[in-house]
C-alpha cells in the first residue's frame, strides 16, 4: 500500500493524471492505494472510480501543509472520515487559517505525522509516525519493540520520471 500519492491536482507538485496514477499502481501490483493531494481532495471521486475499475481498494486522504511545511497526512477510514477531512480543509482554507500542529482526534480519520514532529508516547490510537527512506538511519538505537505498531513507511509517489 502506498500512503502518500499525488496527482497534478497537488498543484505544482504532482505530475500524474488520476487515471495514470492508478494504472501505475496496477503495473506494480498494488492492491490498496491512498490519494493524498496537497490541501485538496479535488479528484478523489475519479480516483475511486478508477481504483474500482482496476480492483484496487481506494483510500481517500489529503496531505496537509502550511506553505511548504508538511504537517500531516489524513486518511479517511470511511465516508464519515472523508466528510470530516473535507470540513476541516474547508474551514481552514476558506478562513485562511493555518493548520494546527496536531489534528484534533477523530476516530474515523488516521493521522500520519512526519518523523520527529510528535512524541511517540503522545500518539492517540489513530495516529502514526511516517518514516521516509531517507530517515531510516534515524531509527538507529530506537526502541522498535515499544513503538513498532506506530511507525509506517512513507514513500511519496509524486513524479512519473525525472
């Protein structure tokens, strides 16, 4: 499963079209795919349709940023969670409010924070820490047995090629 995928609806970041992203996932044998465009959910319904046509389980989400700073990923557990994400986005974007450092607890939304942004012992049941490939070395000396269930791999899928 890829948790952090973007299309060109991630204005100025992604280069994939929505259908192209799903087809690339099919070629890689992916069975679950999360769409997390930056601060918007514009193409999620097309994404869901393309995933269903290709027997991929779609996960609707968003990457929340304040300017270039990544705050967290939000992944909907269900339709209610997707509604919560959209209301959260709408309030902050319409009122031009910065996104908070911590997402308020909502049981229908998974939250993935960047590594080193939140203390592991303060995470709620629905919260996780994302580790990118460039951060694996930071886990040296880390007590994996204590928090292994709170760490997820973040391998962003944004660009089709160089």
